[in-house]
C-alpha cells in the first residue's frame, strides 16, 4: 500500500509540475471550449471501479485541453492570484492530512495555525487588533458572514434577536450600498434574507466611488436599524470609497459599516497605496480574498469583524456531540457557516510566512506599477482610450469611434481577437454606457516582459479590427 501510494502521489506531482512549467509557454486560453469538453467527458456511470493510477491518468488526459492558464503570467481576465508554489504545497499537505478543521480539540495543529494566521492578517492589513477572522471560500461567503454579523448587531440594538427568532416580524433594516457595488454583495444579501433588490442604492461618481452627500441624503430617510456597505477597489476601475466621510455619516446614524475589499483591502499592506484606504479602519467589518493578492490556492477568503462576540453569535453551532469549549478558546467553525471544513488557515500561514510583510507589499506595488505600464502603452495607440484613473491594478479600455454601439462592437471584436490569438487573456464588461476591456494585474508570475508582450498583442488586435 505504501509503495502504491507513493507512486500515485508521485505521478500527481509529475503532472502538476509539468503543467506549471508549461504555463508561460502555452496559449493564453484553453485549447477546447466547454461544449467540446462536455462531449469528451460524456459517459455513463461506471458499473465497476478502476485503478487509482488509471483514473489519475485519464483525469489529466481529459482535463488538460480544457484548462484555462489562470496560474500563468498573462491571465488578466479576473482579479486572481497564481496559486504560489508555497501555498500549493501547503494545500496539498492539508488535503493529505485530511483534517476536518471545524473544531480545535480534535485538530489542534490546524486550529492553532489558523489562530496565528488570523493575528497575522489583522496585523498586515492594519485593522483593529483583536478583530476576528472567518476563513471562508471567498468574498461572496465572506460578505454573507460579515453582513450576518451586521444583521445580528443592528437588530439586537433594536431589541430583536434575529439569530433566535429569524426575520419574521423583525424591524425593517435599511441597507445602503453604492450603485457600483460588486455582484457578490447582492448575492450575500440574498443569502441572508435581505434580498438583492430591497436596498437603497447610493449614487456614485464617475469612478464608482460612493458619494458622501448622496449617502447623507439617503440615510436620514430611515429611522430604524441601518447597514452601510462600502467598497475598497471597484471591480472595473479599482476606485476606493471615501471611507472617512462615509463611516462618519453612517456611525452618526447608528449604522454598521461593512467594507467589501475583495482585492482592494490589500492596499493596506503597502506603503505606496495605503492612503487609498484612509479611514477604513473605522468600519465594523471587512472582506478580502486570499486567492487574489496573497496568491493562496483556491479557495480562500476572509470575513473580518471588529466585534468577535457578535461574529460568533451570528455563526456558532451547537451539538451535544461536539467537544466542550473552554473560556478563551478560538474555535474555527465559530466564525464561519460550516462545521465540516478543510484547514484553510494552513496555506494562508504558509504564504504569509513565505512572503512576509515586505514580500506582500512588494507584490502589490509591482502589480500596480504593471497596470500603469499597461495603460501608458495602450494609450499611445490612436483609437484606444483608457477609461479609468489607474490607481491600483485595474485598467479598463475602450476601442473605436462613433456612438456607443459602434464602440461596443469594436471593443468586443478586439477582446475576441485577443482571446483567439492566445498571447494573453482579457475580458469585457459594461461601464458607464460603454463596453470595455478589463485588464486585472494580480498574478504573482507576471513580469514586465509579460505586460509588454500582452500590450503588443492588444494593440495588434486593435489594428487588425480597425484595418
């Protein structure tokens, strides 16, 4: 059994290394599309099993043509990291160890390491010391956790225990959110029973920042419990809400302030971009991802809450079969929805140990510099317009002339050609009545040469479409 296990896992390592070594050389897109993959995989459920090594080989053979090189140096379609080798190795160990890390006494190593990682995260993000961190799958669930804590607190303050009695008959809670908030916020509101339509959308400026005057005008219209959702890093422009003003207005009206900072919160870790988050430490809860700028493998997100007691009250489960808890114990499942969960804190610990404070800062600063380089290169070409203030890692680009329909057609054509050519991968999005190309620089593997190669490919695609 030992020899079989060693051989099987060794083959998995061989395949993984071969794939990672090919990322900078291969096309910037999958070789086949979803429909081709579905057809290739179509088969009835096997009546009998197969040898594990044969299954592994078939898995690799079938999957490889349909893999997007997201961990490569020229994937700019979403804000995601490149799954740093240190995090991958730690994540493999988590899988091999097979720990159900929901409780602390059965899995002391996982629980203790998560507790240390919690402290390190709060430190590097310079948030109020003692804040609790729930290690979740990503920003969508993290938003749901943070907003659940907000729901608990504002309704308790109004005399209603929502965790015990639910929302039936509860006082109405006013939820105010910037008009350019990310879709994950609305998904989270749906999950916790507030609904994605039953919110007050607050006007934003040209870069998607919430306008304090608009918030002040709207927040006074409700006399009951209130939650204000701010944003650190608008998904298209990278813009940051003016936190000092927003938080002052919100707290003056007794509101809880939640900040969606899925990627933008990492500016707190840098000397050159921390000013973008000025005042954010005054909020009540924050969200960010580990699988973005920290380069932790999927899936990794953090729900950070100033009030540990409220955080636990909104999440904790009970059961007579569960281990007892001593005063002061940190139980991993007390800060997340799941009782059964993998040891997500371990890869986070490994990445923070690998990069350190200076390594994280250098990575974020470097990517922001690459984004500016992208914008500068593209802006020199006639017919290409940079549509945002490039303050962090996001660049949005528009192509062509004429009305919005003509520009949309040109931009879509350039995106399609870039994706087809395969030098790099970019995506599109709607922004202020236009269709734009989105460029997100967040892979730890990206170099200046990758930026230049990709900018050349985009310019070449535009020239072909224009010509």
